[in-house]
C-alpha cells in the first residue's frame, strides 16, 4: 500500500487510490473495508496531495510547450486561460517549484525501501508543508482561469499572494514571480532600449493601436462617395470584393502606430509616474529607430538615440535586476531613472542642437503668430477680394498661390521654410456663408498647415498644431481688421472737405481703431513677445527634453489663456467686435462715402452694436475676480482703458446722419 501511496503522490491513480471526478483529488477506494477509519482519514489527507500534483502537472505540460496555442481566441474559449508568454513562464516556474516536492517523494521512496513498516505519520511529517502550499497554488490557478488574469496582471496577482505570512507559500510565490519577471524584463528591455514592442499576446502595459493616416482617411471617404453614385457602382462593389486581399496588404502601410500606457495591465508595484518614464524612453527610441534616413543633418551620425555602448550598459543593468529573486522597487526605479535621464539628455541634444529647435520655433512664431507682419500685410492686400467670397473647389489653391507670391515679395524664398507651410480652406456649409455681420466665408475658415521636419513632430503634435491654428485664425482676423480701419483713415484723409458732415462716422472709426490698436499692442507686446522670451529662456536653462516639451505646451496654453480663449464670454465678445469693425469697413469701401439710406441704417446699427459690445467687454473684464487671470487681465485693462475712456459714462457715439 505504501508503494501505491507513493505513486498516488506523483499523480497516478490505481486500485487503492482513485481520483474524485468532482474535486480532482485522490481518495482511498472503498474496496478495503479492513482499513481502520483513522488510517483512511490519514491516507486521504496524504493522497490528496497527489491530486493537486496531477492538476499542476497537467497545467505545466499544457502551457510550458514551446508553442502551446495557435489561435488566441480559440485558446481562451477552450482552455479557459488567457494565453501568452506570462502564462508559459508561470507554468515553467511552477514546474521548477514542484521539483522540491518530487525530490521529497523520492526521498520517501528510499525510506520505504529501507523500512517496509514505515509509519504513515512519518510520511505525513515530511509532506506537511505541502498541505498548506498546494491548496494555495490551486487557488492561484483558479483565479487566473476564472478572472482571465492576463500578462502583467499576473505579476500583480503573484505579488499580492506572496504577502500571506506562510513561509512556504511566500517562497513559492516569489519563485513564480521571478519566473514571470523574466518575460517582463525582456519586454521592458526591448521597448526602452530598442523601441520595439515585443507583445504578440497584448500582455505588456504599453499598448499599440493603429490609426489611419489623415490623407488615407480623406481618400477613402472620397472613394466611398464615388462608389455610391453612378451606374457602375455595382460593378465597382464586386471588384472591391476581389481586391480585399490586396487591400489588406496595403492596410499596414496606410496606418500609423500609436502607443500609450494601458493602466489595466500595469503591475501594482509600478506607479503610473514610473510607467510614464518607461513609455517616454521607448517612444523616443522608437521614433528615432523608425526611419533614420528621414533626418539629413550634415553633422548627424546617429542611427539610434542610444549608442551600442549605452545599450549594452543599460541592458546589463536591467539584466542584473532580472537575476534578483525578489523584486526591489527602489533599485528598479533607480535604473529606470538612469535610462530616462540619459535618453532625455540625448533627445535634448538631437532636438535643440542638431535639429535647431529655436530656429524652428522662431519660424513657427513668424507664421502662426504673425511674427513676420509684412508677410501677412502683403497677403491680406493680395487675397482680400478672393477670401471675401464663399469657398469653392479652387479657393485653397488660389489662396496658396497668393500666399507664395506674398512670401516672394517680402523676400522669404528659402524653400526649406516655405515647403512646410500651406494655407487650408475647408469647405463650409452654404447656409453659414456669412455670420451675423456679413463676414465672408473665406476669411472665417482659413487655416495654416505645418508639416514639421523630422524629428520635431515629437513637439509639434496634431493637438499642439490645432491650438496654433486657433491662435492663427484669431490673430489674422485681428490684423486684417486693424488694416481695414487704417485704410478707412486714409479714405477719411482724402475727403477732408466733408469732415463736418461725417464727424460722427469718423468718431466711430476712431473709437474702433482705438480699441483694436490697443488690443493688438496687448497681443503682440504683453502676450506673444513676453511668452516667447520665457519659452526660449526655459529651453536654454535645461538639458532635459521632457522639460522642453512641457515648456512648449505651457507656452501654447498660456497664449490661449491670455487671449481669453478659455473664457467664452470674453472670446465671443472680442469676435463680435472684430466682425462689427469688418462690416463697418466693408460699407465704407463699397459706398466710397456716397451713402444711401440703407447704408446709414446699417452704420447706425453697427454703431449701437459696437457701443454695446465694447461696454460689455469692459464690464466682463472688470468683473473677473479669478486670480488665474489677474496678471494679464490687469495689463489688458491698462491698454484699453489707460485714459479712463472706457470706464467713463459718456462713451456712447451719436447716431450717424449725413448733413
């Protein structure tokens, strides 16, 4: 019977010890009624370890194979476990942990061979620790199976199960965590040092998504529209069916990989701030490894942000961590900080020095923030009539031709600069061709597109460029209104003989010009120049790329805040004032000061609206108590009310009537 018991301990049932189908554990067969009840209880207690071992052995054989699944969904549904490298590592670690149990059974077999009457209590004594360990291991596998614990989530589960206060369980859980950490460090090294996501089963906390390129999306939408119309639509649909395989091959080239941190897979002992550092390092290395041929700096010798020597050194540091049986968060964070600081410094050098970040920022300021004022003065003059009309299919091309001609006139002929910028005129709904004050569609929809040189797309992300475009539209509109009011002044000077008859008209123009000129001074001097100087100071005072990126994001956010885009009432009021001024100048230009009754009525309406909106603007600015806006708010108030005109009670303009 003792030999039967030893076989049962290794998972082999027989005539004496049989397997209970419900629990999967072993028990004494009922064919031996001569065995005393106490002995049966003791044998059942000992032999159930064999049932646990058989469950573990089946798990190990199933998931420690070199290739244990071919299809992810099929494996998940049929076996119950979420497949992956971490599950395979768990199986391998469990097999190593069970080796001590197998050696114990072997030792007991030698004892039985030496002494055939070996008492059962001695067997129980040698196997006692497994009475606590095996149920804990089975519970672990059940949790993994039922909860579909996957990837790095398994590290969190093992870490939690390790802290139980039972020495044998803590030791084994530590061994299993060590085995799974091998996969973790392999993926971590591949991502941080090579920018590669080695994650076939989607187990790592860095995830990859695919997005279609903007030009591909637009092209596919146009193709869809064409396919939905015309007599050949059915034939085209059939043709598409046969082209599916070919299109699938092209799909990879038409998409761009987007990486992010998946907090659901982040181990509990790695804080999110540390995960962000890991993500930053891998993303930076990935961008520079993706297509090194794109950068063409004359002095460039880089094919990777990390040299081979640096990769070897950091790989050794991560390898040393991998060899440690117990995970040390302090040592782990120290190594990550070392790699992150080094990558940040190298990236700073590549972006700031080799890619001439300051020069590119100045160029962006010249175009998006109207730093080259003469360029946009020339463009506004040249495209004034073109962009007063609704947008057509050729409007964007014509506007870009005018833009290129304007750059040539003011001496901007450097192709390395001009090729990165172009105007955009997205078509708009005809019902919205003009707003309430008759502002043309072209000027209201114009935008600026910028294609940053590699690798500056790290800084000039689509989100940042969208914010720059918001600023560009507002600044261009304000500059155009200021020019129109100045042209109205020249018209006034040509008709001095009618000064008395048109006094209220010119008074209105003067009030408009006063507000717009001071608004422009506030924008250019108090906001743009001061914030840009602060940005350059932040760039030159650090050697870390993340600090530069944060400073640039703060720069754009500060511009939006100090121009009141975050305060909808003030922003709306400013836009209404600019629209009123534009409509006023349009009436002066079209009538050439020969007014009919309709013109007089419109001017009087615009005068009332301007008085109302300018008063509302002053009251809105005066009523803001939020300390967040206090510094630049006080400066804005100083510009538009330095002579106390806006705060005085006699700010209204008398109605216009030509004598």
